[in-house]
C-alpha cells in the first residue's frame, strides 16, 4: 500500500510539472542586459506573462524595475531566436490620445536597442478603458489596471 501511495505521489508530481518542466530545455540568457547591467533572475518560457505598470496618466516610460524586466525579455529573445514577445497595450479614456501607442513604441524601441528585430515584438493596441462604475468616475484600481502593458513570450 505504501509503495502504491509513493508511486501515486511521484506520478502527480511528474504530471504537475507541465510547461515548467520543458523550460529547462530552453537556452538561458546571460543575466545581463545590453548595457551590462544585472538582470532579475526570471525563469521565462513560451507562455510566460508579466504586466508592466506605468506610474502616471499619459506616462510612456517605465521605472527602472520594469525596465529590467523588459531587458530580461530582450536578453531571453536574443538567446531564443525562434521566440517572440506579444504586447497588449492599455490606457484609460482620460489619458491623452494614443498613449497606448506610445507605450508600445517605448517598449518596442527598448527591445530593438538590445539588437532584437522589431518584427519579433508583436503588439495589440487596446481600446481605452472606461469606468465600470455608474458614476463614470474611475476607481484607483481601475486607473492602475488601465495604465499597463501585458507582455507574453510566444513561440
């Protein structure tokens, strides 16, 4: 009985590895960006996702923390040439027109500065978000959610 339980636990552990189990086969980036700065240690693989937050309305530049994530993605793409990155660019209706386009262009430029072709940076510009409250006033959570770009590694 104990052997059966042990085998069952091993099978569950093996099956729960899923996509993360294949990540070990993917070449690893060097750990530094194109400027020689140390990058965060992030395990990336096709399907990996993150969100980049912009601090203020109409902002199209990122904090150094988020820049390091973009640089880590760039380094990952440099090593894994068959992979691409997909961006979903958001804004809310009170921000200046085309703020989401400026956010896309900022990230695309940063990745291309690392030597990655802009053709490998796929992007979707989302419609401006509107308040979900009947008062037509954004909550702070809605504002934070709207000032973002979602980033995903794709094969």
